[in-house]
């Protein structure tokens, strides 16, 4: 399998969103890292319902903490998607080995994560809007990264 952008969730706290992103990763063929602790139990019915039967096809890695994640992704560029950025995600040049990191739905990421990022990227929104759903943000960001790196999977027949 060729190198693809990799999704990462920092301490996710909503199982529906984690399940939707797990499904996204499985359908696009990219990896998904989850940096613990999560705000839910990974066997939660809501996670299973959102991820449906795609979990078996996902390349999921769970990391016990931030340092374990950093060790596992060493040598890859870390791109943080945040409302605290000024560079629009569509103005950034992606590489196939980038890690696209998304924060907690309730709190984003702490300052040490911001400091560790190689780039901080923004999904522009209308004034007065606080944030997008993290699963929608992940889909938009991954779509742009795959478009730029020619990483979309070849279409196949529906089962």
C-alpha cells in the first residue's frame, strides 16, 4: 500500500464522531490514530453504530498518551486543524505522509500540542460561527490532502 495521509484524534470525547471518522478512514484506506484517553469506552454501542461494520477494514492505532503517538509518528509532518490558525487548509501543500490531527470536540488541544505542530491549518467559516463538527472537518481536510497527493482510492464496484 502506498503512503497516504493519516488521520489522528486527540482524546476524542464523542463516540458518534470517532465512529464516523473511523468509517472515513476505512473507506479512504488511510490510517487513524487515537490518542488516549478517550471520553468514552471503545466498545460503546454509539461508536459501533457510527462506524458500522467498517471497523474491521480500518487501520486503527490507539496510543496510550501523547508521547506514544509522537513516537509512532516520528518523521511525519504533524498538521493541526484548529480555529486558532490563520492558514486556510486549501492554501497548504500536503504530502502523502502527513498526519492530520484534530482535537477534542469539547476543548480542542492543549498548548503543548499546538507547539508540536509543524503547521496549524484553518477551515474558514462565516463570521460568528464557532466550529464545524470534527467528523465533517476531518472529511474536508482529508479530501483536500488526498486530492493534492493523488491519494483517492480507485473506484470499485459496489457490493
